[in-house]
């Protein structure tokens, strides 16, 4: 299953190793959910295993405390509501926070199994804060990385539409395909800024888990960053896309025409419009 995605994740692992990062920041949709605030894990370590997989599919990684606190300061300076999150021990240095599958799967290919494993910072988006706050959060990640004096990689961990099949847990809706095709087009065209104009209603009907992390990715990548789509497939009820972003000059100064955006309820959403709250009861089981 998901052979294209597996091959693309292995390619991402090779590109990641070639970039020689000294720390990694990862945004995940499947960790703690904090009302009205972006979360930054400040526990001393993260550990977890993949449910349903062999016991050997497990990671235990140190948290980059210096980078985590730099990021919290940068988020505050960018006026992004944010909180530090720990778990268990009252001393963050000795605390071990649970590692969700949205963190474990990407880090299995990128930094989690090297000896020693890379230090990591986990960021959790907040779906009830404005769109532009997520973009500013990405900029804060870039600034925190810059002031750290180290090479820092960023991973936007995400699944896309979850309504591709009628027999899936969220049923079928054609907007899952519409949303996924639009995201693929924006990645290919290097136009992540158009993400800000996607109607929240479309995201909700598609049952996507990727919009917020992609907005952070947009904020973290400015002029000179170029994306390359490695794979896209729908191996089950949700879509999976892999892409690599590298810093290089754009091929020409001209802009690619913006793709048409589908209209949501009342037309297209404006920048800064938060998505409506969700009412789901079943959690998702995979990340790619």
C-alpha cells in the first residue's frame, strides 16, 4: 500500500540527509489541540510507537529546548498566540511527551533513526485562530532558526482530503478531490500564498488535515524557496502528497497565473478567516 508515497518519503530522507540539518521543527495535526493557541512542545524528550505496526517502529528523540524557547519568543513577537507544552514530570528537562503518528512517520525517514537522533521541536497548529496567524507562525519558525545559528529543517506533516471513499470513516465528498488537486497545483506552481484564499468550507467538506500546516510552510518559505512535488496518491480514503522545498533562485521574475479557486459558502474566504469548528468523533489513523 502507498508505494509511491513510500518511495517519495525515502527520497525525502536522502535529500534531508544531504542538507545536513542540525535540528528539525515539525508541525503536526495529531498532537495536543489547544483552543486559541499554537503549541510548542518543551518537554525534554519525545517518544512513541506507531499503533498497529511492529514494536520496532518506535522513536525516542531529544527535544531541542533552546530552539523551542526561541520559537516561543518569536511567536510572541509575531503576535501569534502560543503556549509551551510539557507532559508528565513537573521538570520539563526530565519530561517525556508522547510522539503522535504525524510526528513519528516523517521523522522515521528524516532524522529519527540516525545515531544520535536529531533534536526536534514539535509545533501544533490551532484551527480556531486566523489564517494569517499560521502564516506568521511560519515566519517565526524561520526567524527562530536563523537566530539559533544552526541548520534547521522544517517538516509540514499532513494528510489531505479524507473524504475520498464512501466506505471511509468520513464518507465521500467530491471536494476531497477538488482540494487535493488544488494543493498539488499550488505546490507545482510554487504558489503557496494562494492557500490563504482557499475557502474554509472547502477544507471542511474535503475533511483535510493539511491546510494549517501548509500555511505555516508558506510562512516559513520566502523568496528563493522552490518546491518539487515528489508524489501524490490516494491509497485509501485520504490523499497523501510529498514535496521537497529547497532554497534556490527562482527561474524567472514573472508570476505563474493563479489557478481558479472554488467558491465556498458566501464566496471566497478572505485572509484571516478561521475555519468553522469541527464536530468529529473519530480520529484519523495515518499521516504521510
